[in-house]
C-alpha cells in the first residue's frame, strides 16, 4: 500500500471544557480529493487549522508523507491553505501575490518570474500578473488563491470553504473547475464545506462530521444511498422521515407502524433493531416512484395513495408534496420531468411506491 | 421644494464657511499682511520683506527653527516606534474587555489638562523628584539628579502628549487588516519580520502617515511641553513667536515667524506624503 499523503490519528482538540474535535482518525491517499462535510460548529475548521499548524492538537498525531508535523511551525509545513475569504494580499499585484511564497523560500528572481508565469498559464489567466487584486472577478481571485499555494508544490492543499462567497452560478462552475485543477496539479486536496453538493460532486472520499466526530467516511454514493447513521441520512440530501414502532423484523426487512398510523417497510442494513423499539425511517424523494394508478406502483412493497397538496417547481429538481389518505404528514416526492406528469396540479390523485430497500432505518433518538 | 433644499444646504454649509473664514482664512491673510510690514517710524509702516530678512540673517532664529523641526521629526519617529507595537497589540492580539481596557488606558491621560500632565512629569523628573530619590535610595547616585530642563525631558513630554494621536489611527487601520491575511502570510512560508515588512506595514501605511502628520504638527506647534520640561533654554520655535508677540510687541516679526512655521510644516507633510506615496485623501479619509 502506498503511503498516505496525510494521516491523522486520534486527533483531539479541547477548548477548556468543550471538545471541538473528538478522537478523529483518517488517511488521505496521494492525489485524492478528500472532503470534510459538516454543519457549522462541528469542528471541521478546527481540524483544518490543526493540519495547517495554527492550532496545536490536545492529543493525537498529524503525519504528512509519513512524517509527524506536530513540532513544525505553520510556515515550515509542506501544506498550504486556501482561506475562506481567500486572503489575497491586497497590497501586492497578482504576480507578487503568487510569488510571495517563492520569495520567502529565497528563490532567484528569474526563476520566480518563470514559475509565476507557468502557474498563471496553468490556471488559464496568463496576462493578469500586473493587475491588482481588486480588479479581478470572484472566480479569478479563486484561481489566483489556488495558484498562490500550488506554485509552492505543497504535499497537501487545504481548502476552507473557498466557494462560500461566490454566487450560485459561479459556484457550480468553480466546482467543476476545482476538480479539474486538482487533476491537473495532481495534488492531494483536503476540502472542508457545509455545502453537501460541493462535497459530493468533487470528492473521492467524503467524511461527514458532527459534534467533533466523523459520522461516516466513504465515497459520495455510499454516503447518499447507504448512510450509516441517522445524522448522515438526515444531513446529506433530503429525506422523508417517519418515526414509529418496529412491529416485526425479518432478516434485514422490518415492518414499522408510524406514529401517524402508516404501515411501512424498511431496511436496517445490518443495524441492531428489534421488535418493539422506536425507529426512524428515512426515504429519499427520488427513491419514491410516482404513478397515476395503483397498477403503476404495484410492484413495490411500500404503496401509498393521496392527493397533491403542493407543486414545488425547481427545474430538474422539482418535487411535489402529497398527503396520503392513510394519514400522516406530507411526503416529498421527486417529480419526473419526462412530461408524463406535466398536467399534475394541486388536488390531483396520485399513487406512490418504493421498495423497502430504499427505506433506511435507524434507532430513534440517535441524532 | 427646491428652494427648501437650497435653504437646507445653506444652513448646513454656513457653519463650515464661518469656521473656515473667521478662524482660518481671514486671520492668516491678516497675519501675512502684518508680516510684510516694516516699522519705519512711530506709527509709520512700509511694505517690505525686512521681517523675513531678519529671520534669515539671525543665526539664533534659524537654529531654533531647524532644531524645532528636527526634534519634532524625532519625536514623531519615536512615537511611531512606541505606538506601533501598542496599537498592534490592541488591534490584533487583545480581545474583548482587555482590549477596551487597554484602549481606555491610552485615553485616560487626556482627561486632565496638558498643564497638569506636564506637571506630573516635572514631579517625577525634578531634582527632588521621584526618580532622583529612587536612584539615591538604590545607591546609584550620591547626590540629587536633575533630569528636567534638557532635550531628553522635552522628548519624553512630546512623545507622551502625542501617543494617543498615533495609536488611534494605527488601531483603526490595523483593525481593518483581516487576520486571515496574516495567517496566509505564515502559511505561505513567511516569517514574523517578513510579514511585518511586506504585509502589515504596507497595509497600515495610511494610518502610519496620518498619525505621523498629526503628531508632527502637534509637536511642532507645542508650546507648553517644551517650555515647562525644557526650561528657559528649550529654544522651541513657538517660544520665539510668543516672545515676539507678547514680550517685545513686535507683531511684524512674530507674524513672519508664524508664517515660516506654517511653511515648514506644509513642506514636511507634503514631503512625507510624496515619499510614502500616500495622498491626503487616503490618509485622512
């Protein structure tokens, strides 16, 4: 096995009585894109600052290419960081910004000029060297901030929610561009964000963090379809959630009677859930099939009928809210855009169904 | 509607015009005219440059003029040197209540009049003062030491009087420097001194220049501190102006001195702005 670029073992950080990061261990293989996804205040920034060297861990170790960096000052560590608000130096022009680290390394001037030119070429902005920071657009600043780090050829590049300040359209564009830049530079990226779409789109591995701990670590697809904890199921993507009592368990499939009276089938995916316990069941809106007649959804083991209470048009991500006649709160269902349901309106009768495999069950109260 | 707007504008601008006209422009024009008068007989005057000529021809005047300028520049530099770390600490390192407390400490001396403040220093520095007694008690001196009435005492007084006017603009500019920019400097391999030189100081330049201009002008035009701490040999230029106006009733020469001081401070401020590449709008805005 190749040596990981970055390895954290039992990383812990306490501030007084509060534990911001609680015994977190992970490894990031070379050249991969690793994201830490979590709500604000979950400790992800603390991890980032410990790796960069601005905070000393209370416990545990950080190794970069196998070497512990705990006693290495931030300005000597082979990691660089792209800050949340980029932190470009407003008093310097673009070339001086990018050349700053090289000047500090004491490289001769012609070499600095050559390297800065090269990296500007790489990010597709070859002629902006003499411009001032505030003359650039948001996306250009972004690329310059990355170039300023990449010119130093760090072992690991840390990115602290760098897309947060951009508008939606640019953010979508930068996601793709960041991924492309990462491939072009072939450097390990560690990315922290509270925006799940950023993490899911760009990363090879995503770690979902909550209250100082990693809830689950894995490929984006696994997190989305096979959440291991209720927190992940609720935090990543949207879900319909029912709480109820487990009535029977047969191998992995369990029958649950919701508090609102619905009988639902779900899967426990190996988790310990037995008869009589209270459980939450999570079902994704796009895992639910919409049909005009009961026959359309006859092959699913969960079936409900009801009326449309709301149409939530959002282009490709359009949804409907339907109220089941069997009772309970509204269910969010993805609305296929193939034209089949184009005439659907408030009050229309619809039938929905999904397979028990798509209903992830967790013991209640574990969030 | 438009008439009402116009009236509002007039009402707003009148105090400014009155202030500028009555307190600055008219007195200066008058001063300039007085400085160009030469007394040729009792109650007889002629227009000439005689007052300016006597300023240039009298070595004592020129010497005092130059000495005041140099010491004011030194006092400004010293204030900056002491004030910068203080401002940096308050703006970037201190947090919450400590920060307000420190800021208040800078302000506290200004609650008493300059006269009282200067007397405070006299109590500390005089022959029978605190420092002298402590030195004798510690056995470092065997006779009372006079620390007043020398240039060092003047310098101490000037720096002390000016500190607040340096620290406040510095805190304001340093406050506006994002901490992440400093961290980015470290992250990219910068060391403390290099970050100070390449990032902090360039960012703080408007504050440094505006603080320096204010402190320089205050020192140059200070009268009380040099006289009290420097004694009768303090040779401060404002003292010469005072004696021409009040002691010798030679308003003509006094006015010429006043104008020389105005020219001197203008030239030095302009030079500083040019040298640092700042503009007055940027530093004072």
